[in-house]
């Protein structure tokens, strides 16, 4: 007697799903019962995901559904998040000169991080003669597909500008969305000089709060999603191990250079330029880096990136402007390290005579190829194809590097996201949009606790309203639905957005790597970078 429909059930897939459910329950236990910090949860989830993949010998393809659902959910909110955040931030700033300063600095620092990555990669790869003696396969058929993924320079420039805002929003085309939102916001500011535009501003501010709340719900799923994404990413990596043995050198070098770029280079910029302790900073943005490593998508990580830099004091106008630009400009991992590494590898494999001038030209082309790079999986190989086409290297020789590119895409995306949040922090510092009080709270969190206060109302500081945005006498207020962050100033804080009522217990704790948190020490939601619409004097 047959089993009917049951005969088609894969026992391994069932076992994998049962294991995932158990791990989800473990994460929930750590979060609810033991109050484990959000940053720690993401790391624990990554370790559990890797262990799950190894336990089932990489046979975890049935989990792709869950991973794709999470990525689709958070990616669906990226376009409206960028659109309303930029409009709300610019109209709040209300100063076009200040806006120009933020915009130019943002592009400048993002491009500089990519230039550093390019120079560093060439300085390491050229003396090591990577690729020398390697015989590459001339696969013209696959090369045709790679070439089709690139576009002529004039088409690349044209794609920067909006053609159909609905199409741009549905396609998550970041640059056109940024341009449309910026032009519309500038128009609102200009009209506001002659007549009231409070209704328009209020619409975008309230829409921003609603979208932040929706994104916050999805971001709360990150530790669970990281288990799944960590398992599937590990499976994809181990399944290609045999094919990568001959290319192990470039694989290891790619990982090493991206980690150096993500932590050492950005750490130096943070300490020297932004005057922010690197350790405190990386503790704060660790969830975003972990998500970037597993999703291989800067765009999908964007809401988490914006949220986390808000916890250390980056103002809303900078966070909501600079960080989205960082998903398409700069990109030191995918548009800096990997294209240069691939180029040097191919040049040495072919025995080409490349002098200093040729390498300078290669670096310049690589720098400008980073403009408009899409923050989605697979970007690195497309950018490398663009560079190869521009300098005349045979694109078909990139084909053997595709598996390596897929794996190096994990630390490359982490480096991209790290650069974007670092540049946002630097720009915030240089434009006076950085809250040092928030930074001090982040540094002190985990070392000591400040007694909670209840039923407070009154003096200046930074406060947070449950579903809205705090109103304070500080130029920047960070919204944190469901948790409140109080200024260390003595006394109390006037809270608006919830009918002016006090909202219970306040805590100075923020999301860091400390193992435990109090009930109010939840990860600061997406609204962490929200700016108070109305400043209320104490």
C-alpha cells in the first residue's frame, strides 16, 4: 500500500524545519526570558545558522523560502523609507546651504572610502603576484551573459535620473528615488517661504513615522532571519569548496581585505575624523554588519543601518540622506576590493605587461564604476565586468571567479555597509548633526545602569515617545517607539506624540554587546533617526 502524498515528503527537509523551529524557540527564550541584547542575538543566530548547515551537510535548500520572505519584506519597505525620510529630513533642515554641505560631504566621503579600498587592494595584490601561473578557462558563452549585465556609460548616467517615480519605487532604483525626493523636498522648502506648507510637511512626517513603525516590526525578525540566511549562505559556500581550491588565494585575500576595510580603515576614520570610539561604534552597528554579511544586500540592510547609527548619535537628516546614498555610491567592497582583485588576478594570469600608469588608469575607472552600483547580491561580479570592459581585459576570464565572487560577496557587502554608516557618522560630526550625549550613553551602557524614572515631565534633554517622535529642546531628538531614552540631565523630559503624557519607565541603556538588558533596553527601532517635528522648550 502506497503512502500517497506522504511519499513526496523529504524527511531531511522536515528535519531541517523542525530544527529551525527549535532554534527559533531558543532565540525567543534568549530574548524574552534572559533579556539577551539584540546585537548578541544576531551573532548567536549567525553561529546557530552555520551550525545548522553543517549538521545537515548543507542540505538546507528548503529554508530558502523563509530567507527570501524576510528579504522581500524588508526590501519592499526600502523605497518608501528612502523617499519619505529624505523629504522629511530636508524639510526639517529647511536650509538649502546646509543641505548642499551634507550632500557634497556624503558623496565625497563615500568616494574616498572606495578610493582607499582600491589603493589598498592594488598595494597588496600587485606585490603578491596573485594569479601568476593560473590557467583561466576562456568561457565566451558565459561571458556573453556577464557583458549583458553591464550598460554603456551614457545609459548608466541616464539611469541616474527618474523617468517614472512609480516604476522607480517599485524597482528600488535608489538614485532616481533620492533625486525625486530631493527635488520635491526643495520645492516644499521654497514654497514654504511664501505660504504655509504645514499640511504637506505634516503628511510626510506622519507617513515617515508609520513606515518607521512598519519597518521596525520587520527588523525585529532579524535574529530569526539570520539563522536561516546563515544556514543557506554556508551551504552555498561549502557546496562550491571543491571548485574553489585552485582559487583559494584570491578567496582568502578577498576576505582579509574586506575585513581590514570594514574595521581597520573605517575605525581609523571614525577615531581621527568623527572623534567616535571605534569599539563603541562597531558594537552599535554589529547587527547591520551581520545582516549585510548574510543577505549580501546593502539595500536590504538599509533600515537596520539607519536604525543602529541613530543609537550612537547620528542625526536624522544625515542618517536618512547619507546612508541610502551609500547603497549606490562608494561601495568599497563590491566596487573597490573585488574588481581590483579580479583585475590583478587576470592580468597576472595572462602575463600582461601592466605598468604604473596602466594601474592608475585601472584605479580611476574602478573609482567611477562605483557610482550607481546596485546594493543587491551579485553586484561585485557585475562591477568587475564593467571595469574589465572599460580597460579591455577579456570578460570571459571572469567566469572562473564567479563562485569566488559569490562567497566574497558576504564580507564585501559588510564592508559596503560599514563604509556607509561610517561616512554618515563623519558627515554628522562635520555638519553639527551629531549628538554627543547619545554617544556617551552608548559608551556607558553595559558599564553601569542609571536608576529609572517614572512619570516625568519638564526639563530639556532627549526623550522618546511611544508611537511618535519626542519633542525636546535639543536640535535633534531620536524617536524610539516602545522604549524611551532619557538625557542624563537632572530632572525630567517633556514627551510629546502621545498626548503629552509621561510614558512610564525610562532607561539610559542602548543596544550594545552587553550580554543582558533591562526590559526597556530593547533595540532602538527604526525611528531612532526620526527628528522631532516640534521643539518644546523646557
